[in-house]
C-alpha cells in the first residue's frame, strides 16, 4: 500500500467534506490530484483493502429498519450462502465468525416491516434460519484506525 493510500484512508475515516468537490478537498489534504484520489479509492476497493465505499445512514432515524442478524451455516455450504446473502441490497457488513452462529450481517430496510420480509426472503433463498437480534440501545464508540 502506497503512503498516499494510507493518507486517503486516514482522511476518509473523518468523513467526506460536504462540498461541491469533496474529492478535491481530500486531494489537497493528501497533496495529490483529485483524479488520483478517485483512482486510488477505486484501486483500494478492487484490491480488497476497502470492502465498501459509500454513505452510512441511520436507517431508523429515516423511518427504516435496522438489525443485526446471524446464521448457522455448515462450512461446506458457507460460500454459497454467503453469496446468496450478499445478493440482497439490504445486507451490509456480512462477515464470518468463529462461533456456532458463524455468519453475521446487518440488515437495513426502507421500513421497519422490511426487516421481517427480508429475513423471510433470505431464509427462503438459503434454506437456513436467520436469527434476528435488533438493538436495544445504541452506543457510539468512535472507532478509528490510523494507518
């Protein structure tokens, strides 16, 4: 990873400026061109250094639904189910854990009722039950990794 990549990631963790040209501001902070910022972000995504790049919304504050979900998937079927689960637009942050419930993901839907509907569709598609674990209370941790 190039030093400019690390600078870009460090600045993006603080949020993207809400301006007409946000990448130009990031470029100025990093000492590179706007086109290079955009190209480097795309390369970081393509090479798997970044898993996603886009806005994060508070779905519940916008009238939507949000929940943490988990599934128990046999190792020999994990990749198939992983691809199926990830095909749903409502799924984010899907990852494997070393636990009986070994697949965990976040669901964000346009309405609170969309959670149950999406869970039902995932269960129909995969053939496995989804364990719904809605939050009871939210805590802001402010996690940041300086590279």
